[in-house]
């Protein structure tokens, strides 16, 4: 017996929900995107579980249930570790300037390291 695959319809629905979730995440953040995707995936899961319980139901419904469960697990894992990575990384690095010794803000502008070195040399030469 060969392993069953989810139907194209369910695979397309999961992919559509994920694409919209990613779009919402870019616009409104991770929590809003999870709040969008979670009820839709749960509704799809319930529909597939109900269909699998019907007498004479095709075997594909079991594969559909597993595919939706996998999508739910992925969504839940985003909330655990993904929130800290995406939330903290943006806020900490968004307004940070160049690190010392890495150069300035663009072409023609000296780096921090060069400016500090020049000031030290002037102070030594000035004799004040």
C-alpha cells in the first residue's frame, strides 16, 4: 500500500492560508497573522475530520487531516521561537548605526574609527 497524499484542494487551501498569513505578518506582525490563520486551519481540520468519519469516505481524508495538522504544528511553532526572533531582532537593530570600526554611512563619509583616530592625532599635535 502506497502512502496517501493530501488532495490538491486541501494543499491549495493550506498554501493560500499561509500566503495570506505571511502578508498579514509583514503588515501587522506575527500575532495578527496567527490570529488570521489559526481559525481557518482549525475549521479546515474539522471539516476533513468530519468527512473522514463518514461511511465509505475516501482514504485521502486521512492524508488531508495529517496535512492540516502539520500546518497547525508549523503555525504553533512560529509563536514559540519565531516571535522572539522576529520581534526582538527588528526593534533592536532597526535604529542602530554602524558599529565602531565598520565605516560610515555611505560613500565619501569617513568611518567612525577614522574620525576618532583623527581627533586624537589633532589633540596630540595641537599642544593646548
